[in-house]
């Protein structure tokens, strides 16, 4: 509930007595939602003496060598953030519907079965370029106390 309230606080606010509503950047709102989820999960793991284990996930638009370059960068991010890499998954030909991507579904299965604690991706567009679908994945993982970590935050991806 606190996580939802924090996300809503970044979603909109009212200005002045005239009731003008200002909508904040949805990328920033999703970034705070994801960061809160990640912080809660990693703090709980550290309190219990554990280290976050992640499945790397990349959705490629081109060749297998592109995927390997992305995985190399993600491995470096994982080391820098003191995370252990449990498995690597990929989908080719760009993002389709989440339910149709076998690599992403396999990564989520690894999390569900307890082999890893979360997923690490280069940026949010690897999960879904559609913000509503990406938010649905974030909320689903948050409900289960999993996490999504990104190499680039939502506010800088694609710039």
C-alpha cells in the first residue's frame, strides 16, 4: 500500500486553489515504483545475509552478437551492484506481447521457482515499450515480492 501511495504521489498533484492538475512524467513515476520495489527486496535479502540473484533478460532486435554484448554489459552492472547472475534469457525480433515471449516467461519462471530473486534488463523497453504493459509487469512482480532491475533507469532510456 505504501508503494502504491508513493507511486501515486509522483503521478499527479494539485496546484493552487483552482484545482489544476499537473501530471508528472510517467517514466519518472514508473522509475520510483520500480526502485522502491528493488530497494525493499534487496534490503530484505541483506538483512538475512543474502545477496540478490538475478536472471539477465535481453530482447534483441538484430543478431545474437547484439544479445551477447548486452549480456556482457548486464554482467558488469550486476557485479557493480553486488548481484549474482543466475541465468540468461533472450527473445529475438523485438518485443511482442509479454505473454508471447518465451525468454521473458522463462526468466519469470526462474524467479517464481526461487532460483533467482529478480530480473535485470538493459532498460524498460526490453520488458515492454508500452508503459501500461510495463507497469502491469512491475505491479505483478511487486505483489510477489520480486524485483526488476534496469541498467538504465526509465528516465534516461532511449535518450
